[in-house]
C-alpha cells in the first residue's frame, strides 16, 4: 500500500519549496527544470485515527484573490484565445524577446501556459508556469495557477504544496484555500481539509464549494450529522454541487438507502468523474 505523507512531511515540503523559490534560476530561452519537493504521489486513503476538533486558521485579512501575475505588455497574438497555436507561437517569440526582463518573461510564460492548458497540454503548461515562477518566485497567483495544473494532473501532494506556498505569500486567499483543502481531502488528510474549509467559510459564508468539501471530509471521518448539515447548506447555495450530493448520499446510507441512492445518482449525473460514487453505486446495485 502506498503510504500517505504525514502532515509533518507536507509542512517540510512547503518549507523546502518556499525556500527554494527565493533563488531565481538564470533565465535563458531554453526551459529549465524547476525544483520540486522530493515526494512520491500518494494514493487516497482515510487516516487511521480520528481527528481532534479542527481549528480554522485565523482570518484577519479580507477575502481576496491572489495578486495578479505580472502584466507586462504582450502582443495581442500571444494573449488571444481564438487560435491557440498562433498564441503559443507568439508567446514563444515574446519569451525570446524578453531577454533578462523578469516581468516580461513571467508574463510571456504565463500566457503561453494558458494557451497550452486550453489546448489540453497540461504538462507543457506546468513547465511554463515553473519558468514563470523562476522569474517571479513570490507571485502567489503563479503558485496558485501551477497548483491548479498539478491538481488536474493528479499530483495531489505537490499541488497541496504549491497552494501552501501561494498562501505563504498571500494569506487568506480563497482560491488557494479551496484548492488546498480539496487536495488534502484527496490525500486523506481530512483534519487539514476541514480546517481549510472552515477558513474559507469564515472569509466567505456563501461558499458552496467550502461547505461541500467540508461535508465530504466530515462524512469520510464518520461524522454523518455535521456532514448532512453542511451538504444541505452547499446544495442550497449551489444545486449543482456534486460533492455535496455525494456526501449527503454516503451519510444517508445507514438510515435512508433510497435517499442515499438518489443523492449518489444525482452526484454522478452532475460529475461523472466521481469514482468513489460510481464504485458505491455498483456495489449497491449488485
């Protein structure tokens, strides 16, 4: 069985990545390999012990989005979205023209990463965002964007680390807290997932995603009553919150099998990629 990294390991990786980010690599026109935490990607599994009461991080700063990445002037061809191949070509030229201008390099790499991602080239987008971070290593928006790409690639541990670095530079950023909480949940670090959801709800009491993520994490920890309450709130805020239907469905299994089946089917209808729900429905129908 693949081991889940301890919270201490995650914290150590965050410190390593944040420290490494302080030193920028020399910029050339050829991409370089950025530093990354030396950790294998763990499988999702529930922790062996029950958590203590989760304490949400303090939320003294206002809810904000990450600071925008640099907005150096780029050609319209590089930033347009109609022709991705043309955008990639134009951004590649902008990278060469930028020379040692860190702001220009970061903007061009970020724009090319957006075009790569839109074209389904996630790994190329990841490489470009890493180059952008070499140019602007303290830019929280870039760390958040790279974390998003890592999450899409299933790199849950490294994604959580990137979100953590983003939060180091821009605390109380809702997008990063939501993203990290989701990755913690997938990693089985449920107390941390609950903490991040708590923090988001403090900052934005109308966040359906935070209620849904907290509901699912609570249910996996056997806290069916709080999970049901949070799931109801998430669905009220967003009737298409698939994770909330999944959490409510699992929480109902012991007391209302028909209601559970209905919720689980609804969750899968909204998001067919919910593998745990699909597996549960197969077992229930067999």
